[in-house]
C-alpha cells in the first residue's frame, strides 16, 4: 500500500479543493481588490489552521445545508461537493466573524 506523508496529503487536498490558494507567501497581484483575494485569504487560513479539521467543516457544512431552505446555497453545495463546500463554509464563517455587517453574497462567486 502506497503511503504519503502528511504534507503530501495536504497538498493533494489543497490542489483538489482550493480554487485560489496554492501556498504562495502572498496574495497574487491579479487577485488584489477582487473577490478572489478574499477566497485566497480564506483558503490560506484554512490550509494553515484547519487542515486537520476538514471533516468537521464538511460535517458543519452538511448540517447547514440540511437546515437551510436557501436554494442558492443548496445548489452551490451540490455543485462543489462536500469537501470543497466544507472549505467554503469555513471561509463564510471566517469572514462573517470579521465583518458580520457585510453581505456574504460574494461567497456564491466561489
């Protein structure tokens, strides 16, 4: 059985489930001032602090969908799949803590 170390597993997950972040030291200039900058920052924070909690975020995302009647959110979750939606759910939670007064509609651009 082929085994990979933790770093290789993280990179595999990152490549599969992230749309903006790929372990750069800083946000690419092309993303500055766009919604992709928020996604990059959220994915970076997830990668640095939450990789070991991926299944928690998948489960939390599932619970949110199960209790939601927001068709746009449900459609997004189906389109992304449970792992990517777990990352998006984390990003939404992260930015809602920082800016609870802001509309989170931008998250649908993921």
